[in-house]
C-alpha cells in the first residue's frame, strides 16, 4: 500500500506543478523517479517532523500542494501542534501520509504503534481522514487528493494485504462503500479491518447468518447517510477498527447512531483496542487477535448480539 501511494506521487507531480513531496526519516525507495525528474519539488528533511509540517504549511500558503510522508506516530503525535495550528487552522491543502497505522510496527513496541492516530486527527477541524483497505483502493484515492479541499490524513497499512476492494464500486472521498449486503448484522469497518470483516461475513453465511460489510474508508467526514441506511436493515451493528476504542471509528459511528431515530432499534458493539498500551512484541496479526480483531471473534460477537 505504501509503495502504491508513493509511486503514484510521480504521476501526480507530472500532472500538477503544485505537487511537492517532503519526507521525514525515510529513504528514497519508490521515490527515485520523482526525485530525479522533479528535484526542485522533492525534499528529505531527516527527523524533523514539526519542521516539515511548518515547511509544508508555508508552501501551501504559497500555492503548492505538499505531500508529507513519515511514520504515523511521529506525524500525528510528535508534531500535533503544528498540524493543528499551521495546517488545520488555515485549512491548507497539505496531505499527511502516515505509514504504519495501528500496530503495523508491532516489533518496535508501543513507541511506534499508532493506536490513537485517528482520534488525534479527528479532533482537528477541517481535517479529512482516509484509511484505504488495500493497494488498489489507494491507487483510486490518490488522484482525488489533487482536488479535495483542505488537509487530508492518509493512514497506510503495512502492505502486501489481500485485495478486497472492487473497481466496479465507485471510490469517492467521504462516501462509504457497501462491499457486502446482509440482513442480520452490519460490520462497519475501515482500513484493513475491512478484510477481517469480509472473512467473518463468509463464515457467518455458512451458519445461516447474513452479514453486511460497510467499508468506511473515510472516517472523517463520516458518511452518515450510508451508515443510517444500512443500520436500519439489520438487528446488530458492529464497528471494527485497528485503533483504540476511544475517539476512533466506533466513537464516530456511535455518535451518529445515538443521535438518530434508530437509537435502540438494534444491538451495538465496538471492537478495537481497549484503553491500554499494547506493549506486546510480536506481529500485527498476533496483537490484533489478542484483542479480538480477528474473524473468529467477529463471528462470535455477531452471533451473541443477534441471539
């Protein structure tokens, strides 16, 4: 996914002279052609996240469209004030590309785990948050970033994940995609948890349970209309996110549902990381499974709710 994102920047830079790339603590890998053909629009600034956000804001105020890439934890936590005041306050067209959303960097421990990045960015006015489910969806996202107003936070997974998005399902920033229809339970997902939910939905179908999967690639602005339309058809709604339960997708969905006329008409459950530091060292899949973000637990949760 990251490779698709970075390689697509070359096409964007060739199409639009506003496009500028700024990297922090990364290599030139997958960016060689961009650096060679557009050296005046390519910058590697080292471990200076606060600096590059301010630098990007200045460029955006001068008519450029900067794309920043570094590790998600550093982009959202280390330079929060710069993102809030320099980018958000001025509603600038800066694209913040966070590598390793969730527990991708599990072997490096809690300092590198972006379990709260969506909550952090949701709190910033004017910020758009997108978490594609696979590399094909990433490829459909990137051209749309040229015309989208205001800042965008793009959450990257580890890469190499299964392709579950479909070209025939139109991708538009801010519009959810119903990847599977169902009458009993609705899984609302984002990022790679969409893949987990689709697997769970297939397993539930074998047991006579009909599960829908609504992929919320855009967490902010949330597609409230699609959420309410699909929630009205089922007996249970389950949100699934590789993120803390505080302030992420589950919170956003709960806010919409509880303020709607549907409140109380179905069972509701959020699945994600509890209010703890996930300090385990291991693989992304190991940590997700420990905290119930695997298809087996999704099946059990759905069964319990619809009983």
